[in-house]
C-alpha cells in the first residue's frame, strides 16, 4: 500500500504589474475622497464662522439692553478742540465685556489714545491685544501672528456703515443710474436713506431699523487680506484676494486706524494724534506693514469685489449678521439693489435674500 504524498506548491506572489495596479486604484480612491474631506472641513469651518457671528449678534443685543443704543462705530476723539485729542477705539473694543473679555476691557484706558497705549500684565500695546477666537474666521489663516502686521491684532468681522463713510447717505436710484452708471436699478427720483447700522457720529437704537432688524445686515465677514480688481463695484464675486506680502488691507480689531471718511478729516486727529486733513492710509506697505483700515465696510462695493466691501474665504458666499442676531449666507449672485437695501436701515425697500 502506497502512502499518498503531500506536495507543497510554492505560493505565487504579486507581480509588479499587479502591485502597480493596486497602488493606482488606491491613488484614485484617495483623489476621489480628498475633495469630499476638504468640503467636509470647509463645511465645519463655515458652521464655526456662523457661530462666531451669532455670538457677535448676541453681544450687540446685550450691549443694547445695557446702554439702550448700539455701540458707535468708533470713539475717535475726546470731543474738544480741532483736532480733537486722539482716542480711536473701535466698536469691538467697546463690546469686550459682552464677549466675556471684561478683564481685557478693564485694562484699556479709554481716557487716553488707543494707539501705542501700553497695557499692564505683559500684554504689550493695545493695538496688539489678544483677540478672542470668535473674532477670527477659521477659514482665514492670514495674519494670525502680530509680528506680520506691525504689532496689530486683526479681526475678520466688519460692521456695516451703509453706502459710504459719511453720516448721511441720501441718494436716489436715478442718481445712482445716471450719474454713477449703476445698471439694473428701478426708475426712482426720490432719495432713499442708505445709512448702515454703524456710522461715525451716530448712536443707533434698534428703533432706527425701520426696515426691520431681520432685513438689515449689521456685520459681515472681511478676510484678512481683502480683495482687489473687482471692476464695476456693483458686481459681486469679481475680485481676487490681495497678496499678503505687499497688498493686504487688514482690519485692526481695537484701534480705528481708518483711511477715508471722518476718521481722516478735521475735527479728528489720526490715531497717533497728528491732525488729519486729507484722506489717506495711517499705515501701509511703505511703512513695512499691510494697509491699516478699520473693522468696517461700505456697501458702495458689492461682496468679494474690492477692499471697501466685505469679503470671505468661504467659496462663493459671505456670512452676514442680521440685526436680529440671525446669520444669512449672501451669495455672489446677489444684485446690487438688494445688497444696498439689505445694508440700509431705513431705505424703505424691504429686501431679503428671497427677492
């Protein structure tokens, strides 16, 4: 009787071709998965940005409950003289207690100039004081380090001044169309009031929101470098990001450095106390720092167009805080008429993102 022999055959290995095919398949799967991962991350950052704006909205309402008015856009002077002694505190610096930053607020001497004010406790100068995470959009990584900005802390959230930088903004649609060339507006000879919720020299009560708080934008995003080259200012989404190295326009959180409007004209001084009789930058790339603007914007420019208007790192959309503390997603498809109307408190045109 013969015994059956067990024959052990050598196990075949992967060939080089098979290995390359497997690697290629894995690469394709990763390439397909990566955009989904990036989209999920951006969705999470967008949600955080919305939460930041909601917290700012709650802080504004708490401030209003306490003082019966909204915070002014800025405290520029001490109210006496021409030029007045510099102060230049922003609306954000006034809101610090409502941001649960009362300890930092208590270090600010509001009876002295904000610029280069030395803070106790090793905090450095006031313009570089730490900013709460809620004041920075998580999608924007530019200028997180004050060494890049000349020692200035940056915010991503700007208050709406309405159509322009002045305390009044009464213009008709016909004037905007015929004199300024804005297309697509209705034919109206009567002026509308395009002022926003924040204006130098104006303290706004919620009762001043004649178009309704839910229909009025009070704060919008402003990416840390701002935009440029948007062309016709009524177009949304036509600009590109400015280069951080030599073109950026930053929004200092605590010091109202300005460039145009009341803050660069008599009776106010500039932040360092010099008389300012003409529009111009307080600090700019020729000083070795980015252009210093303010935590505000004007609806003269549509979204994602140029530095005067709001801008965002979220693709195709700018998050906007409404007067009722809700947050709206304003897309690059918004018309200029709707944009103007949503930034005006009392223009009489009850606009919303639905119309």
